[in-house]
């Protein structure tokens, strides 16, 4: 169990599904994970937001897809990275060859946010906290545990995220392939049972045509810990979701890849030997 009240700059701090029908997302995830959904919509029915809680602690959110030309219409989960200034972070992204998809704006009193993309097109958000620091519960069953960049340009991504957030990359050979773990020096945020060093904040894996269809874009993915991967995957299907990849074992965890009824993909895992 891990409770959080603050996140240092450069550390992923929040996840939310951005959906054309956030109310349907709220119905799905409350049933799947046992979350409570608090409707924080502020008078505009076209711009809805649900705050998900577990045991009264914030764990994730669901918001309306932004309207306008060039904005994505499909649902997707997004990772938010804590920053001291959303405006400065957006400027660093642009200078490093990334894109500013939505200029920084205020999210009521909670914080200030910008929607950005790296040079390969992987979308993420930055979060300048005010009233809300981010997820208050992580790294336990039915809570967010991990964010990973899946990219066709690992070398470019290493340079970009080090420039923007100061992340340090370390490459590991795993099962005949290579992954990268990003850390923030001096950060001790991981749980003792987490199978990586406690200063690691995110991961990266190269995309191959064996695992992804040709042309499938670079993207950030997220993972939730669960007590029983097989049971949760079965429940997701029964609730109208999709089992994209049936439960399988790695050297670290049992994992499955799922999608909600709006096709927002995510994974679920249980670390081998972890007691929920």
C-alpha cells in the first residue's frame, strides 16, 4: 500500500482516461476496480470530469475529449508528469523538437496542465499542482503502478526526456530484447516490493512490427496492479471491454492487456510473489 501527498518535479504523478463518453468510462471502471466516481463537472455538460477514488483516496480520472480540429477523437489513457511550471515545460518540449498540442491552461483550482507530444508523436501531459498533487494511492491492487513509453525511436526518446525532465536512462537486456528504465536522481518513491529501483519513475520499450501493426504510433501506456489478473480480465470482458492480450507470465509479473468499451487500452499486472 502506498499513499502519496506530493510528487517532485519530473515524476509521473497522475493518470486519466480522456474519452468522448467519460460517463461510460466511469461506469466501466467503477465496476472493474471497485472505484468510487465523483462527478466534478463544472456546469458544462460537454466538458465532464470524474474523479476516481479508492478508500476515499484519488487514484485516477476520466475527462471529456477536447473539442476542435486536430484533436484526437479516440479514447486513451494519459500520463501526467509533475512540473514546477507547465508553461516552462511546454517551452522545453517545443525547443527539444516535441509538440504543444494544447497550450497550458488552468484546471479550476486543482492545477495547471498542458497536452504535449514527443518528437515521435507520443502524447503526454504535464501537471503543475495547486490544490491537487496527483494520485493519492499507487502501487497496490486496483491502483496505478507504472507508465511506459512504447516508441519506434528509443534513441531520440532518451535524449528528449532527459532534456525535458532530467530523466536518466539505463538500458537492460530482458528476454532477448532491451528495455530502458528512467530514473530521477534522489527520488525514493517506489515501494519495497516494486521490482525496480526506488528512483525509477517510468520505462521505455522499442516498438516492433511483431508486437504492433505497421504504422501504429508511438504512445505511452499505463498499468494497474490487481489481485487476480485472470479474474479481472474476465470481468473486463463481461463489462463490455476487450481482452487485447490474454493473461501471460513474464519474469516479473502476470499481465494482461485490456481495453475499455471506448477502446482506451491499459494493462493489469500482479508482480510474482507480491501479496495484495
